[in-house]
């Protein structure tokens, strides 16, 4: 019995799962609103919020940390455009809005966006 295990696996091994989160986060930060499955949106929310909190510092160490996850263009947008919006806010940078089921396979869908 797997009680108290944090996070979702999405039937993937660790590498592909981390790559999935990175690409979803990159899409969210560049477009600021994406539609995905509800489970992926719920898993993506704390991942992105931690990165935004780190970007609020804006120093070189924060940029190097973020460069491990995102490309240079995304890091620049995150530190220069997105993080200053949330200077006064201490969390809750994303919103997950549930949609209906997807027609093809009836997966629960959701929109995740930056507040």
C-alpha cells in the first residue's frame, strides 16, 4: 500500500516525467495560459510557483538555477517580466480552472494560467 507518496507518476519513469514538467512549465511561462489534463495541471502548479518564487530574487544565482530547467529566453521573461508582477504577492501565482471531459478519451481537462 503506497500511502503518503507525494506526486503523480503519469506512468513514466523519472527522466521523462521531469522532461514533461519542464516542457509544460516552459509553455505556461511563455504563453501564460495552457490547456492540459487536470492531473498534469495540478502537478505543474507547485513546480512553477517554486520557480517564480526563486525568480523574484533576480540575482545571478537565481538565473543560473532557473537555467537548469528553462532555456535562456524563458529565464529572461521569467525574471524580467513575470517575477516583478508578483513582488507584493507571497504565493498563489497560478490558477487551475477545471473544464469538462475531453471528447476523445473522456480525460478531465483543465486550464492553468498565471494570475
